[in-house]
C-alpha cells in the first residue's frame, strides 16, 4: 500500500514563507510525476506546480517566481518552497504523484494523493 504524508502547512503573514513536503512510502518501483494542487472553498482545484520525468518543473502563472518545486528521489519526497506569500495563496494544498507500485508480477500505475494541508496567509 502506497501512502503520501504531507507536512509543513500553517499560518503566516503576507510576505512570509512556508515549505511543504510530501513523502511517499510503500512498494514503489517508479514515480513519473510529482504535483502540487490547491483548492480554496468554492474555488476550482488549481495545479500549482509539477515535475514530470527528467524534465524541469512547471508552475502556474499565479505562483511563478515565488514558489519552487524540488524533489529528493532517494527519499521519494517532493517539496514546495513558498515565498512572498499573499492572502490569495490561502488554500488547502495537496500533493499528488503518479506511481508504479506493487510486487514484481502485479505492479500498476496509479495516482496517489496526500491528506492535504491548510495554508493561511493573513495579517
């Protein structure tokens, strides 16, 4: 069983920073994509940042230049460094990974989600 565990959410003032982490555990053979989404109440889910394969990270226009995605493949972990936070960044942030998991004879590709973390930016 694959599990994604997130940490790092909290309350910050405008202009502050937070670092989110998301670690995957289980019988993992490969991870193709690592992604960060956010969704505020009454709003559509938004893709914040993602990295696929050996490519570079991509960011949504609203966070480009302020957020940075990084990963530690050896630890099956993805991070989201959030700087210069704005009130409009307030949301529940969730990580998502596309993972090949299982035993050697029955491995399957599936999407997995973290539990989500609240980020609140206010004065």
